C-alpha cells in the first residue's frame, strides 16, 4: 500500500491502465515511505519491456496534469535513469499497477450477485399523445424523446404535455427513473439518461424504475458500463431503424453489490460527472462574458480563451478517466472503499 486516498489511486490506475497496460508501475519517495503530506508529489517509476517513447511519457504527464488530482505526479522510466538512481529507489518501491490481462467483463467480487435487469427495475413503455390534438401539448410536464437524451442527467425536455395527455397516449415516471432509447439510431450508441423530475416519454424509450435495493444512479452507470454488450442485442427493423428486443433487455444480467457499495460507486462516478458539467457550465458563462465585452470594447480577451481551453482539456481528461472507471467499478474489478464515502 501507498499513502494515497483510494479514490485518487483508482484515477491513477485508470490512467496507467489505459496508456501503458503492459507495464509495471511502482511508487517511490514519501508516499511509498508514508512520510508524505496531502500535497506531496506522487513519484512513479515505470518498468516496461523496453524504454517508453518520449511521446508516451509526455501524454502520461499531460493526463495527470489535467486530471483533478490535488497533487503533482512525477514519472520516470526505469530504462532512462542511471544505476545510482535505480539503486537509491530499488528497495523502497511499492507496486501501483501490474501488466493488465483482459478478462471479459472483469471479475465479480464474491458479495456481488449477477442479477437480470427485470429483477433490478420495473419496466414501463411510453407513448406519444396525438399530434392532432394541440391542447395535449400545452402543458408543463416534460416529454422525453430521442433528441433529449444527450447527457446523463435529464432535468427538462424540448416538448411538454398537458395533464390530459397522461391518459391519452403517454404516461409519467418519477424522478430517479432510468430511461433507455430502445428504438432509433442505436448501432453505435445506446442513449441512457436519469430523470431529475417527473416526466412522460416516447414509445421508443423504455423506462426502468429501480427497486428499493437498487440505487438509481448506480443502475444508470452499470448500464453505461455494459453498453458494448447491450449493443450486441441491437437488430434492424424492416424500416432500417435499430431496435433492442425487450425480452433480451429484461434478461440481461448486471453485477449488483450491496446497496451501500452501490451508493459509494455512484457518488464517486457522480463527482467526476459533476466536475465535467461544472467545466461545461463555466465555459458557457465565459462565452457570454466574452461576447458582452467584445460588444463594448477592444479589450484583450486571451485570458478567457486560455481558461476555456484549460476547462475543456480537463473535461476531456476526466471524461476519459470516467469512461475507463465505469465498467471497472460497476463490475467489481475496482473497488471504492468505505473510507471515501464522506
């Protein structure tokens, strides 16, 4: 073990696993000796079969710099350091990452269970009120269709329906419902969202209302982590539109840990998504500020462009880390210990 919070270690291991999966990585220095402070650098030495290219080393350093780790990560290549340096750190190193061997879906931890989706949630189908009845579309209840399903959290939609529509062609589901697009352009992606308000929904969307022992956000992330497998169930209807068979979807097994662990996983991944969303919102605000200033002066606004660029790069890095971690955490391959819950 090294002196590093488990959630920070998971991010470090995700970056290393994605960029140098065939290398062994060890920690040395104060975090290996347990003499570090919260801001101490994390010193890593990479032992691969051959020297890493300078471009790989540069990319690793950039990824760590753009992550939201609250400390610097210093990397050295075992093949590029001299014997004196090797001898100085040889006896104090602690393994951080080992060469990765693929295993389909990753191992399921013993306390976890493989459970069909139909045992995790109640499935409901949606519908579309008559477009010829204009009054059914003059309400305030959000109505979800494919065009709304572009990001995980869904708080509002482009179209809304009136109360009478709920008994004339559609129905509502409560906040915390997972929605999946089951008919549409599905051959490359499977849109998945989590409702933040009561919403009605289109017939091409399937609603999953999580049962009491299933955390809604964990279920959403688990489905996202299983997208490659779920996409294998997509076939093509006679009109050329992709679709997922409901029976196959309901019988699809996911790995389910105890509820408290589901919540820890959801909170950890949610924190990454919150930071990504914050950067997006900040850039929208900066763009508005930039336009307002440009309309009234010729002030140098390069600082705004620099900040927006920094936010975008950090979000790209965090998105990559999140996408690496989702299948690993929701399968039990990586764990979020209880100590990171608060």
